[in-house]
């Protein structure tokens, strides 16, 4: 196979923290770089203490811009407005620097606000927009004011997304709702699945635990039920606690629930949701403890039922997946779900909500299970996986899951698919008068948003 011609690719992502979207962006960038392309990521925020290893260890070229004028939110509100303004600030900074001449292809995800600007000022760049899930379908509309506030942003999202030269989505589930969110976009997006790194790695156990095995992973007869998600309410982590609480006292004495994942002290929801989960454990009389670092995890009481691990590093996650007996993936209508792939790669069966992306990655009864939001049904699968199935059956499920991930969800496979999308993207001819009017309309939409914000503050 001939080596692909080198492409000069610019990535733009709002906040390069720790999450599924960020994992995809980092993996896509590394994968394309490994295929011989020149890659740079621009973002409005990247905290070296709260990002993936590749974003801080020099593997990728990361540049931060557009973060000096507009905050992430205003008094905890107006996040979408601030995110759009921050992206426009970043884009205008790029234009002022003259750096756009160094790129031929642009990968944008989450926010499409900047696409009209690139079409007008850098018509030589082919724009790919990666839609994790339409924001139109994610944003809450719990009041009339919020509904009115969202109108210009929903309109703005649809029009600017439609200007991308090519549009891809992360799953057939997301593809199925795309037309509902954007009825005026006449194109059908193609699917480019996220990935996991399937390369064999040396054991990280020794370096991670410094020759001492944490008590919560010790060979004490307890089997681990593992949940990995950000501490956000939409992740539905309480389902795991409710189901675990329904195990018998004897079963709980031989098992432990570990709830690990992204936790950012800057984000109020992370704090409040963790507190809610802790209160739920108290209501079920489950003994729990929260660990924020490796040292505190070494000395947890042996009778701990539920262990919260906040913002675990990659090495911890790898080891936890290897040490666990079942992954509990609780989000409903998850757009894709990268953690189930990581579990399957580690030969760990997965119990997931029977909706969204996991329906495309987990084979019922073969590599895991799909169940509705009914705690009793989740408890039944926990009991089956922990105490009723033979080790040989679990091992066979794990082997089949790993084989499927390596075949369909490798980083190399995703990079190849993105590369192909760039190759087939039609070359646009810049922005016409209609496009200019669109951009003016976009700015007007932001003005409406600002006006509503001001009214709300009065």
C-alpha cells in the first residue's frame, strides 16, 4: 500500500480536558500524525493537571488561544454563549497570526460557530465537522426563558454545521437523530467510530502502586464492579449504586463497587453530583470513602462497600479494568461510549444501558449485556457475572470482546477513516454573499443571546 500524501491538519476543540470527546480528538490527532501527517491542536483551555498524557508530554503540538477575554461561564450560566464567543476569539486570533496558510484541512468538533469565518477568510481549507451529538438535543429547556434563550443558538448550530465540507458522526445512533436536529441539512453524515489504543503496553502495575498493592485491589476475595464516567448527572451513576445495594449482605461482603472518573473542582456539577452519590450511599447504609490521590487509596477500610476515585490517571484506569469483574456503564442514550471499548479491550464484560452507542459495540450475551434503567435487572446481571457464571465463560466473553475491538475500533482504523473523509470532501469556493449574510446573522444571533442574558440579570 502506497504511503498517503502528507496533509497539514489543524484541529480546533473547545476545552482539551478529560472526557470522551477529548479522548477522540487526541486519538484522532495521534493516529493521523502516526500516518505521516502534520497535526496541530488549538484549544481555548488545556490544564496540564487535567488532560490526557498525549496533550502534555509532547506527543502532540497543543496551542491555547481565545481564553483571555470571555470566561467559561457567567455566574455558572450561559456556558454555550461563552463557549461560542471563546471559539470566535480563538478563530480571530488564528486569522491575525497568519498561521492558517500552514494548513489545508480542518477538523472541528462540538462547536461549529467558526466554520463561516474559515470559509470566508481561508477558502483553501477543507472543513470536516465531527458531530459527537447535536447540542440542540442536549441543551435543557426547563423554562420559557431558557427555551427563548436557546432559539438563536439552535438556529446558529444548524446553519453553521451545514457549511462544513463534510460531516461525520460517532455512531449510527447519532446518525439516526441528526436529521431530527438539523432538518434543513440535506446531507446524510457518515459514521466514523471513536477508537481505543489497541497496542500492547508493558504492565503499569509496578510503577503505579510503587510495589504495594492497594487494599481495594488486594486478593481479599472481593470482586470489583467498576463504573467509569465523569461526575455528571446525565451519566446516571446512581443506577449502579441502586443495583449494588440490592445485592444480599453476603454478596456485598464479597464484592465492592468502585466509582471512578473525571472530576473537575472548577465544575459545580461535579462537586454537587458527587455529594448526591455519597448521600445515596448513606441512604442505603453502604460504607463508602472518597479518594482523591494514590496515597489516600492505600489506607481505605477493608469493609468499604463503595469507593469513589476522583480524576484517575490513565495508568489507574488500565489497572482497574484488568482487576475488575464487570464494567457498569450507566448512561442512557449515550452517543457512543468509549469506556465500554476500553473494558472490552481489557477482556472485561460490560453491562450497559440498552440504548445509544453501546448497542453497536456490545453483543448481548457474547461480550456483555444490555439492560433498561431498572435496578433489579442490573442486580440480576451483577449476581450472574460475579457469582453464577463459570470463570471459563467470563474468559470467553472477554476474549471475544477484545477481538472485536481490535478489528473495528483501533486508532489506526479511525485515522484511516478520517483521512478518507478529508480525501473525498468536496472543495468549496469560499463564501458567497449569502454566506456573508449568514455570518452576519450568526453575530446577530449572539446579540440576541446577549440581550436575553441581560434581561435575565435584570
